[in-house]
């Protein structure tokens, strides 16, 4: 019998250890008297180590002791362990109405906790996504892969007048048949499996621009169709407002350009282009502060005029404006010009010494033209003068305070010079506090007619002439690239006025290289001759660029045979093509 009893005890223990819940018994003193295998797993401790231990020591937060005191069960206590979250139910044990202990049942609810957290996350995510969709200014309309309506945001309802309850759950084919829509981009996307955009009329009244985009699942099946909707009326209003704003802006720019040209003395700056207007706006802003300015641009673009404008508006015409070309003087002479020297500083020096340009420009502006050509040795002295506002004369021993605004100008790319160590980096950044770039004249062709009128008036007054330019001359000069920029244009007008005997300057009076650049036929040419001249010019110019008659034909939009035949006609197939005059004399 003892063996049978031992077998039953072992079997009972095995059954209790295999149970998916934890079982623990505690006596009236709070000592653990039994713990199955599941409790051992929860507490990460062997059963022998648990038996006889105080439950308050093993589970500090357990409510077992309350059950022993009150004799009443406690259900649903949550216990957080290192490896699990448990829900505990504690029930008192009685023997003939006498409390003999407490039995505790533990259940692992970690999976439920994780599932609950994930559910809360999904709910929050759905809520956030819904808020984002409804906050969109554009209408959003979503169907499933079969065209059944799933969602439409508030903006869609507002701009279309369709309430969600009218269409939710309905198929797009049904809605088209019921005249909600004249056509459906959703059906088009379902058919093509590609994004599409159409103009849609809703309820025969509102016109919308709708774009449908397909969404595919992992298997490549059409899962959703998302439609973005915008009221075309809003777009038209925005377009009209933009056009009106652009027209006002253009009007204001013209007025500002005119007023600014009145503020600058006659003969200074003539412009209409946006690029020059921007340069002058920057120059005007920086005029009222002492920041160093670097003006860049090709020779003849008017860098000194901009420097004078900055000085005039800032320092004022009563303060000195001193200019020096750093490329025109050798190193030693440039140093004495800039910083001066003390008497007897070197052989040939004047006994009384000489003031430098920094001192002469005190309280005014020193304009360093072609500063990129300044020798490296002088760059260090210039940097000190800018930083310290002090200079020292050649041969001197004391510093002289100077209050000079520095404006540099150059046609060179100083940034590349810095990379090649041909210009000091620290000086470059000192000069580049406010950069102003002046465009080439060929980049602002709208200014050429204004400049032509300005220089014609200037030289007519100087020489007492009353000459004028023919329209053809203005067109030809506007087409010429002007490598010498405004300076070349000014010189050309002076040349034309003093060398032309007629009161009207025509195309025939222009130099040959300008006439060729505009390929304007000779005055008095017959129509056939003019056409031949233009054809010959285009063929010759295209061949010089591309080198083959096949490429010439492609660029001019004709077939190769036509290009070759016309080239032969105008004598362009020889080793050196003849000039335009030779072509015209043949014709």
C-alpha cells in the first residue's frame, strides 16, 4: 500500500507541475508549503528552495497576508515579475471552519498585455491617420480594389457637396450610373493598373481635377485606389491671382527702375533688366553700412559706377572717393600709392614724404579696382588695414588710424585663385562680406536700346550733332554679343557718330563683324538675294559649329541632300568657305 500511495503522490505532483497555471499553498504563518513547477518557473527558483520560505520575502507585493488576516479571497491581483506579468487569485483554505492557509493561483497574462498594447497602438495609429487625412486641404477618396467606396475625407465632402453616408459602401460603377459622377478615375485605374488624372464633373455642377493612384498588396493584386481631388475653380483663381501679382510686380519694377534712374545722376547707370535691378537693389541696401563690398563682373560692365553709387548714397558726395587700379602699377609703386611713405624712406623719395590713398580716402571710400591682381605681399598689408583700420607708411614707425570703406572689384574668379594659392583666403573672405555680380551686356539685351539712346544723346550734345539710328541698326546692335560690354557699346556709338556723314546711321555704316553677327541682308537687296544671303550664313555658321553636313541638316531641320546642294550652290564645299560678300557677288 505504501508503494501505491507513493505512486499516487508522485502522479499528483506530476499533474500539478504540468498544469499551465501556477499553484502555491501558504500556511497560517505565511510560510510556503507547496509550489508546483509553474510557480518555480515564474519565480526562477527550485521547489526545495521555496518550501518553508516566507511568502512576503518571495512575493513582496502579494496580498496573501491580507487573505490570512481577513479570511476573504482576493481576485485579480496583478504582479509584475522580471520574466512575466501574472494575474493572481488568492483563496483561504478552511478545515472545519478553521483557517489553515491560503491557496494562490497564478496565470501568465504577458501575451494578453502585449496584445492589448498592440491594440492600443493600432487604435492610436488609426486615429492619427484619420486626423491627417481629414486635415488635408485636398479631397481624398479611397476605394478597395473592386471599386467599393471605403473613405472620403472632410475636404472632399466640403468641396463636392457629397456626404459620406451617400456613397460609403457603394461601387463606383453604381455611382456613375446614378449620375453622381460623369466618369470615374477609379474605374480607369482598375482597368489600367496605373495612375491617371482626369477632369471630373460631380452631380453635373462642380468640375474637379482628380488623380487616382493604385495601391498593391504583397502579392501584386490591386488593394486600394486612392484619389486626390482638387477643385479646378480654386486653381483658376490662384492662376488669375498669380498673373495679377506678376503684372503688378512688373509694373512696380518698371517704376522703381525709373525712380532709381532719376536718383542717380545722368550718365551713371542706365538699365531696365532684372539682373541689373537686383545688383542695384543690393548696392543701395549696402550703401548705408560700412560692410566691405566685392563687385565682380567682366571688364566694361560698370563696376566703378556701382562703387560710386554705393559711395554717393552712403558716405555722400562731399566725402572722398578714391579709386586705384591694382593691375596698372608695379608692386613697389602700388604699395607707396596705397600706404604712402615717410621722407627719405627710399632713394628718390620726397623729403616731406607722401600721403597714401588710405589717408586721402579717410572718412570716405577707397575703390580697389582689379584687386585680384594685387601682389601677395600687399594683400597681407591690405588685410591688416581692413581688420585693424590702421596703416603704416613705408619707412614709418607708427600706426595711423583710418576710417575708410573698402570696395573691391575684379573680373577674375578669386575663389579659384584662392584654391590655386594665388590669393589669400583670409583676405578673400574679408572682401566677400557683400558680393555684387554684374552681368555681361549680352545677358541683359533689354538694356541695349536704352543705352543706345543714352549714348546717342550724350555724343550728339558733345559734338553738336543731331544724328539718329535707324531701326535696323538698333536691331543689329541688340543681336551683337558685345564682348567688351557697355564700354565697347559706348565706343561704337561715338565712332559711328564721328565717322558717318549722314544724319541717319543705317546698317551699311556698321562694321562688318557686327553686320555678320546679325546676318541682316544688304539694304536694297531683292527678296531672292536676301534669302540666299541668310541661307548661306546659316549653313556656313552651322558647319563651323558642327563640322559635318549631316549634323548641319539635322540642326537646320532640312534633309542632308538639301543641305549639301545649297552648300554647293553658295560655294561652301571648298576647303575654306567663301565670305558672305563673295557669295552675294556670285548671286
